[in-house]
């Protein structure tokens, strides 16, 4: 039975590998792609549905003021819309527009196609299968990190 690797060494290798992969994915995409900040905001709204700016800032783990300009740009571009919260008219809800969904899905498909081409070009069938199995481990790590972050995060009132 092989010896178990030191978790710190695995963490260093994983971080370095993911960083290098992410950097190459960014470089491989055309310049008209959605920027990282926009992609993150649009993805949260796509997955989570309509939410307040404060809730979105909490998911992004930034202060609301940090998102203000980006939200204004996305709204001006017609990718998100603001509406009064039907449960509390003092609050504003953000949601994706049809154009926002179209832009997000097109960008995600371009990213996935680029990655699929690299997998096909660079990996043997055995490596491809091993990578697919590793996705379960990566998902488990993401869930563990999210649970740890949620346990230590202060609860904010929604404005």
C-alpha cells in the first residue's frame, strides 16, 4: 500500500497546479470574454436567483461598496436588472436579464470548449479518467472549505 502524502505538500501542489491551469485558461480565451469579477457576480445570480446587493456582496466576500460600480456597469449593459423586493419594498433585488443569461452561458461554453480541447489534446484516456475521478475530491474540498468559511462568517443584516 503506498504511503499517504503529506497534506501540506498536496495542498502546495494543488494550489500551484490550479493556479497554473487557471492562468492558462484565461490566456487561451478571446479578449471579448467576460472578466472574472463579472463572471462571478453573474454566476451567483444565475445559480442563486434574485438577491439583494448585500447578499451578493456576502457571497462574493466583499463590501457592498466594492460591488457598486460593477453592478452599475452590469445594469447599464442590460445584463442585470434591479426591482423592488415584493416582500419589503425598501430593499432592491438584483436579477439576471435574458441578455445576462445569454452572455454568461456563451462565455461558460467558450471556457468549457477550450478546456475540453486541452483535455483531449494533452491527456491519455487513463489520465482523462483519473482527472474525472479527481473532480469528486475537488468537490469535497470545495464543500469543506465552504462549510468552514460559513461557520466562521459573521451574519450581516440584509439592507
